[in-house]
């Protein structure tokens, strides 16, 4: 739901980290020793190398939330990561150099927390701490400002091993997953419009994320889960057509509105699309529909209408709420043609079951990709 134009940050110097680029597959190396079994935890392995690069291996397609807290007094700064599933045991690993210790904890009965605590006085730049998804089950963060000298490699588990899907994984959070009664196959870009490979760049902005789930609707369907899934699939489809894709986030992290617009503006992108899901009161399940917003330019209007038409085409019966103007921050403060699409109402009796269905999310991703590619084909 796009109605929020600003959000409060957690107090006490705590900041959710922005994930600003993804989908570049990076080979990792140097597996470490065996990691004790983590029961249903999604954390499979982690490593902090001598250069200050932290790597995680997790179960595929899961939400990873990354946070930073500044040091104060005699306490150094911390970076931590929250993942689904409880660890078999909590533990503390002594650090070296500027790393005081690393802890594996259990903040709630069904979650795992990996904490990297630094020595007092360590200076990190929180704006440069970006959690990057390098594959469906791989994550990387460069701890900018960490001195390489005196730092020994730390880690647990085999970073290179394939990650098994744990028992807690019941429904889609990222890419489509097999479901009882049928399987969702891989996305295919065949049949989508062709564009000149390597010529275009598009920014995809899945709304909300991290501690801000956006709208929450019928059967506890969360907007962030819907739009992140669709956004990742759109990126995959566009890349298959030779379009360079930047994403404002590829996991469950909180990215504020100004960084989303700043990423787009600094990238030289040709188009920007923010993806959302709508909501109304739970007492109004009769309200359903698709709508797409733009700010004011004719090219933005054309982009919004193209996306609106394609999404409607795969959402039969859902009312056409139109392509119309609005003043949402991310479309008002971006310099390229920009639009914001609402894929339906998570509170709607028609839209909500569809948005919860991975097959429909795949159709939405294909529809959005078709609309974007058609606009790119038209040129400036």
C-alpha cells in the first residue's frame, strides 16, 4: 500500500540497512568447518573474511532482515541479521581484531539472530553497509571501515554447499515454490517483447519491507511478501531480455523512501516502477481492483497505462481503477518516467486469494515485464 510517505526509524541509533542492488551471481570460496545442525533455522553457514566481507548461506528465497546499531560508551557498534527458524543452540564465538565477538541467538521462539559486535571505538559507515543478495541462498555485506589488519577469518559451515529447504518453509516468500496439488515451474521470458540487449536499464522498487510489512490483509497476507516475490520475478524476466535491472531491495529489509529515489536518479535508469498491493478495512472485502499511478509527464502516463493494461489482462474480474496521477514520493522525486502499480487489495475477497497464489504472482510478473518491455521498445 503506497499511502505512507515516511516512516519512523527505530530509536537508540538503530537503523535497518538498505539493500540497493542484487541478482548478480558471485562465486564464493574457502568453505570452513562443519556447522552444528541448526534444527529449523534458515541459517546454514556464515563467514567473515580477513578483508571484512561477511557472507551468509541460508535456505532459498527467505526474508533476511539486517540492522545496525551505533556504539555508545564502552559498547562498540553492532550489525545483526534476523532469519526464520530457531537455532538448535545459542552460542558466542570470540572475535579478533576489531571484531569483539559473534553471537548466534534466538530473539523469539521461531527466529535466529546472527550478531557481529565490534570493539568500542570501531568506526563503521552505516550508509555503506548494504546487504546484497548474490543468489537465492547467498548474501554478502562489506563492512566498510573495518581495518583488514589483525582480523582473522571467522565462520561456521560450508558456504559453498547447496541449501536445503527447511520444514518451516510452507509458502512462497521469494520465487514460486512447489505447492501440494501442482508445481510452479521456472519463469520463462519466451514470448515477451524483444528489445536491444544491453541498451536499457530499469529500477524495480518492491514497496515496504523489513519491520514495515505494508498492508496486511485476509489470512494475514502481507503486502511486502507479495510485492517482493513479484519484483524479483520481474527482474529475472527483464534480465533474460538483456535489460539491466537495479532493485531497491531484494530481501526483507527496510529501505526508506529517499534512498529508493536516490538509487534510481543516480543510476541513469530509463524507467522506474514501484510495486505495491492495496488495502482497505477488513470490513470491506467487496473493494477490489487494479490501479497504477504516475506523477505528471506524458511518458510516465504512458508507462502507467501500459502496466495497468497488462496487469488487468491477467486479473479477470478485478475492477479497473485506472491509471491516474498521484504525488507519492518515489514517483514524484524520480527523474525518469516512473509509475507505481497496486496489484490488488490484500483485503479484497477477489484479489487477496489471487495475490496469495504463486501462480498468479508469476502471471503478474509476466504482465508487468510485458508492459515495461513494450514501453522500452517505443523509445524516448
